[in-house]
């Protein structure tokens, strides 16, 4: 029985897709740590807690207040833009 290249690629792709779907739907495999591993003689250094900044603020009404748009600070455009069209350049900015 001869098989065409198109049929071979289709079957190979189908089996790869089925394998990926089955792997995604199954439970993750548990790994066991080796018991004969050498234990460290010193405790690992703990990193200092970083200062956290809130990315967004929740207002009093309970709704999320997203950050506002800030235009990038770059070279001024050669041709001024409008409300709809951004400014343009005649040459690549230096």
C-alpha cells in the first residue's frame, strides 16, 4: 500500500494534535525528589521583600480604575498630527 505525502503529513499532524490534546487534558505527572541528594550546609539566602506598587487602583465605587494613556516622549514629529492621525516623520528621528 502506497501512501501519498499529503496523507502522511495529515496523519502525522492529526496524531500530534491528538497527543497534545490528550496531554493537556490529563493530570500533570508528579516527580519524586532523589533521596540520596546531598543536603546544603547553609540556609539559602532569602531575598528582601520588594516594594510593591499597585498597578491599578480600585475606586470607592468598587470599580477598577485602569491607568490612563501617556504619550511616549520621543523626538518631535516633522509633520504635526491631528486628533485622529498621529504626527509623522520625513526622516528617521536621530
